[in-house]
C-alpha cells in the first residue's frame, strides 16, 4: 500500500446535493459587458466591513451591502485611459484612517483612490508592464505590495507615495509574477509566485528602516532611496510531472 504524506489524504465526499441549503443568492449585479477581474471587501476598517469594490475594464466601482440583500452603488471611477483594464484591487488607508481603494492593471499604473473624498489621490508609476495583483499589509494598512508582469514585486506607501522596496534581481522571478501576499502576523514576510513555477518567500526585516522612513518622507516620492531586495529567504520550485 502506498504511503500518503500527512495532509495529503484524499477528500471523500458525496455528489448528492444536501437537502438543507446553507446559503442563498440575495442579489445579482452586472457591470456592463466587460469581465470583472477582482472583488474585495474592506477588511481594514470595521466601519466599512459591508463595503466592497470591483474592477473591470477601466472602471472601479464601490458597493455597500444593505439589509434584505439590497446592494447600493456608492461610487464609480472611470480611468482617463479608455484602454486601461484593471486586473486587481485592494483596500488600504491613509495615516488618518481615511479609506483608499488601490487598483492596477494592464497599463502598469497603480491608482490610489481616496474613497472618502471621492478623488484620485496618487498614481504610482514604476512597473514596466501590467500589474497582476495588489495586496495590503494587514498590520500596517498604509503599505501595499504589487506583483507585475515585469518580473518584479514592489512595496509602496500609500500615505507618502513612495516605492520603498523592489523585490527583483539575481534571486528574483524569471517570468511574470502573478500573485503576492503578506504574512498575516509576521509583518516582515511576503510570498510571491509566478509563471516561472516558483514560490518565493521574501523578508523585509533587514530593510525595515527604509519602511519606517517611508512614513515620514516629505520630499518628492521620486527622491526616496528605494532599495532592491535581490534574494528571497526561501525558494520553492514546483515541478509538474505528466
């Protein structure tokens, strides 16, 4: 009998539907005729737990879930470039706690939208190709990380607008980066994966003084001394055998 490693046991279930329905559809929305690539609730601020954002085409839309399954459109932003196609969206917040919606896509430009004042607050330019994913640091929600087709991961501060760190180089990804995320409790750790069949674990601990410096930066964002993180602390290579 073949041994199955712990945690790899097959899951046995039934294809017969349960008589008891554990959920029900309360509403259905349709935004135009373009695909919607991302939807995310605001987990940053408990005041807005019932608010979510979607992206598709050159549009970012903010909704609120109301009682009785009703969904209200709160805000909608249309990018000035009609050829923009947003792939990813996340929530962040300014130092004063005001909610930000952060979106990126095919143009490689990250838009930081001040949802409280209904305006574009900042635009991050740095990636050389499309932005595939953006995630927020849960312990410091003014920090966001982006993954790009340009084979890099970048750390940004939405409060000051600076690019703090670039994860790329000798030990970086060798193809486009598809996904990235922060560790939920270790604020120094980031994981990324991509088309090169690798998962990379990065540490910001050595570069944390730069992160702290980003919160008090008052000069132009372009003058911030961005650091390169060239080597992950761990690499996982995924092999597919057919």
